[in-house]
């Protein structure tokens, strides 16, 4: 176990499974203490137990991050429990696809809420702490870098039929990232965005299966990708397979913990490449 994040506190939404759970384990294995949120309490507690087995603390705040009070509650949990907040990973999300003529307002709004409004509210809730902590550090002659990693998708970069809501929300978070990178540069906060291609999680399962559903407020929503489309997507990946959650977490760890002083406001598009290119990240 490394200790590159010893003494640092990270907040991760959607940490109950998939990419969020893998990010939690990666950051914990580097020494971070965690505040974890997910809609589903049971998998969230499972992630917290796995973090505990690595010898680190994880505070859990179960609940729908689109509820207006949740973002502040999650941020305050970090401050009350650990007294600081260093890394914010806005990861929670799901898909709710339909062609535009069948897409309801509710469907459009729910996806904007989870992928864009909730991250905005989390960053807003953290702003007072970040400003005050930077002021104190400046007075003490210290420079402490903090990190925000927002999760986007190639759906934003390329557009995906049937995902007008998701492509728009994931493009929106790139705009939020760019604005906040400029706004928070003076507080030494590096604000970045990772746009994943296909990653092997519940979200990327063949749709229509029992597993490819999410329960939001009692409503069972079909997630996943049409089987034929899923296969085509895999074929288009140079490595011939989807990424793993651990590979995705590695990208977040890489830009979420760099000690570098500079900040980048461009999304990093993470795609699986042929072995000789496997370690390269394409910057758009
Ligand atoms: N899997 C992919 O191919 C892929 C590709 C690009 C981007 N992404 C993005 O990665 C992120 C993680 O997705 P994943 O693939 O790990 O999916 P996943 O379904 O495995 O995990 C997502 C987690 O987010 C939680 N969540 C969903 N809505 C929530 C809400 N309102 N409040 C709190 N928690 C909520 C879910 O309960 C779940 O545990 C998402 O933002 C997704 O859009 C995934």
C-alpha cells in the first residue's frame, strides 16, 4: 500500500459499485480517508467495508445526490468527520435512454440533475471551505493543491443516438469543469474531467436483462446498452474489449492526485489502445 494520499480526504459520489467503488478502493489504497455517497445503501456499505479492510476510514452518506439537501450534507460530513476536503470525484450517474420523440421532460431533467446539477451543488457546497482553507494556508506560507475530477463520457464527445439527455448532461459537465478550473485556479484547485469510453459496469451491460435496471425513487429505470450496439462498441475499441472499473479508477487517480501545480481544463478522453499505446492518455 502506498501513502501518497496520507492525510487527504476524498469525497466520491456513486461509490456503491462500478467505477465509483473502484475509485474509492484506489484512493484508499493510496492512504486517503473517504466520504462516500450512493443511492443504494447496501452496496455503499460493502464499499466502505472493503475500504476498512485496507485500514482506512470511510464515512457513508446514502441517498439520492439529486435531492437538493444531499450535496451539502455530504460535504459537511467530510468537514465534520475529518476537518478537511481535498479531492472531489463527481461520479454518480445512470442512463435513461430514448429517441427524442419519446423522451419525456422527466427523463431529460433527471439525467441533467444527476450528471450536472448535483456536481454543481457539490462544488458550490465545498466552496466556502476551499476559500477559507486556502486563505489560512496562504497566511501560513503554504500551498496546498486540491483536486476535482468530474466524470464525463465519450457520449458527450461524439454524441450517441438515444442519449440526447445523457450526451447533453455529460457535455455540460465539461463546461462546468472548464469554468471551475478558471474560477478555482487561484485557490490551487485543479479541476479536471475524464470522459470514459466503454467500461465494464452495470451501466454497460446488455439492456433488457434484470441486472440492467436502476431503482430511483421507486421507479425502475432500464439502463444498459442494446446488445448489438454493445458488440459494435467493443469492436471499435482498439484493444477489443471494454475497460475495467480498475482501469477507469487509475485514470481518475492519475489526474486526481498529481502534485503538479498547473491545471488543465480539457477533458481527458480515456480509450483503450493497443498494447504499445496502452499507457498513453489522449488529451483532447
Ligand atoms: N460504464 C461506462 O461505460 C461509462 C462510460 C462513460 C461514463 N460513465 C460514467 O461513469 C460514472 C459511473 O458509472 P458506472 O459505469 O460505474 O455505473 P454503475 O451503475 O456501475 O455505478 C454508478 C453508481 O452511481 C449510483 N447512482 C446513480 N444515481 C445516483 C444518484 N442519484 N445518487 C447517488 N448515487 C447514484 C448508482 O447507485 C451506482 O452505484 C457515471 O457518471 C457514468 O455516466 C460510465
